[in-house]
């Protein structure tokens, strides 16, 4: 799983590319990952395990840190990715 978040300080070309991929200024996987992932049940299981952890801050692969409410942003991003709301286990 990779996550991108907030590219406001990057070049316009980078911002355009990230907007096209659907990840600009939101903590979620790209559209390419959404369309190309066939085993979303496995992704959902992994995300649910992550959500059992106590965290507030997220350090994405690319982009800016999410200093607060990271767990909520992470959950919302993967709900978008999966296409349904994640229920607590």
C-alpha cells in the first residue's frame, strides 16, 4: 500500500500528475492502484489491522506529514479505495 498526501509545495507538473492520479491533497492510494487491485478483500483485512493500532500521525511515502487525525484520514482514503465503509472488527 502506498499513500500520497498534499503536494502544494511541489512543481505544477507534479501537482498535475498527482491530481490526475486522484491523490492530490488527500491521504489515499492512487486511481491506478484502485483500478489495478484485484484482491481488495486482502487489502481490507490489512487496513482493518492497521486501524486496530493507536495512531494519530501518518508519514506517507510521498508528500507531507499528516500531524493530526491521521487515522481518520487513512480510514477515509481506504474506504474510497475499497468503495465501502470499514466496520470495526
